[in-house]
C-alpha cells in the first residue's frame, strides 16, 4: 500500500488521532489473536463521513505484490483466527507480507490490532465507511484500496453494503482480487460477497413457503468476484435453523440464471459458528476452524430444482448438499470432488416437515475423493 498524506489518513478532519509510528514490523512470530471483537463500538458522532483510523505496522508499503487471488468467508467476528494466516500465505507465505484494509460500515477501531497479531502482515488499517458517506470520501478510500493486498469486510448489516452499489468501492475491492490479493468477509461482510445478497430478514418457513415473497429482498451483489460467481451466502445456518433460507435463496440464484466457476451450478454457501470457508485460485473450497472449537459449513448446489415460482412453495426432489465437518475438509468446485461429505435432501416447502431426511444439517453422506 503506498503511503498517503498524513501517514495514510484521508485528512486531519477524518483521522481520529496521530498515525501509527513508523518502522518495519517485528520479524518474530506474531502472538495469537483475540477471537472476537466488539461489533457494537460506537461510530464517531457528527455528520456521516469516512474515518481512517491509525495504521498499525510498517508505514512503508509492501511493494512485492500477491500470488493469489483468494476469498475467505467467515461466519462472524474474527473467528476462526486461522483464517488470517491463510490470507497472509495466499499473498506470500515466505515473508512479512500484505497491507490489509479493514472496511466497516459501523463501529470503531477494534479490528486492526487483533488482525495484525494474527499473522505476519506488513500493516493493517481500519476504515469506517458509513452509509451516506460523501463521494469525495469514497474516492479517497478507493485510493487506499488501490495499493492493498487484502481487504476485510466486517460484520454489520448487509443492507449497508448494498448502499455501495453505484460507487467505485465495488470496483476497488474487485481490483484487490485482480491483483492476486485476498478479499475476505465476516458475517454481513461475507454475505455481501455473494453474487446475490439478502438484504431483509426472513426465516426458513417463510422462504420455503414462497421464495419470492414480498417480504424477501434478494439483490445482485456489488463485488462480482469470479470465485463468488453464482453464490449466495447465509450465516448461523444450524444454530439459527436457516437451511430453508439457504435452499430457497440458492434456488432463486439458479432461477436467475447465475452460474459458478466454469459454468458450474449456482451455490448456496452456509456457515455456522467458528467456521470459515476459503476459496483458492484453483477453485478449491476448504474449511477452517478454531483449534479449540469446531465449526461446520454447507454448500447447496443449485441444479435440478423442481418448482421455484412466485407465490408457490419450493419443491426440490433432490437438493445436492456438501457438508464440511472437520478442518481442512475440501471440495474442488469444478469436478465436485473432495474430502467433504455429499448427500441429497428432498424439500417440500408446503409440508410441515419440509426435509427428507428430517435433519438436513447432519444427514448421512459419502465423500468423493479427487483422483489424478
């Protein structure tokens, strides 16, 4: 990231304090990161504007580029922290590498320190971009992103990210990806990376009864990352019983004609607590979890959907599902092979018990190992 005026701050009016001190980062291994940050930290009072917080780490930009690209989807907060070494190593595993820009739509400067502690990054800087920020501020954020190797979208409200539609931010995030960098999202930030994004709250019963209900708003995602082509992302899948939402929105994504990598079917990606899915440049999806806490993730593949019509319940005789239970389980998207478990779920949105088998989260399945 090239050093901007006032140590990378947009302006004295936008900065909350002096910028971080200069010098190269430590060469010793970083300490373990804090698992979760406070999402409720208040934003600065006053008119809406972009706030650039002090940069942590080196004030000299990483000039060596990145060897990705890659995408990381996290269920929420900063867990699992294993996601951050993956981001670093996708940029360059051999050195202190990568300038990270953290983009948030609410909250304060609670991200930079734990992210910098999680992996040997060159620098980390948090930028608050509230809905309604003026265009001149947005342009300066785009300048910052123009030299970053990693961008991290934080949790919050998916609808807040939707307000970036029509601004240069979408292209700037896409630019990080195009330069071989990593684009990561947690919670609402992960949902915002999908090809389609749910911006209203709904539950499984409502979504299954009518995937096109007037109370459901599904919009086109603003980032357009190739690895996210044809995807819909949902959160807290098992803990909040949202498999019906995931299936219904995946069916809508398929009905909208979106396809994934190399024309593969649309995909619904569901995450639960302590889980992250990484997408590498070869189209391999891998589960990451915390060392002290397990997490699971699911993919619903959007092919051979039965009935998906406005005003009608979802009917899907055999929805193909891939479940990731253990860290490092993987799926190669194009060939649909890997170590994760695959099974089918029959869905009848009009039934009181809509799934067969009854538990779509933990059905019996088989792996399809990849062969050379």
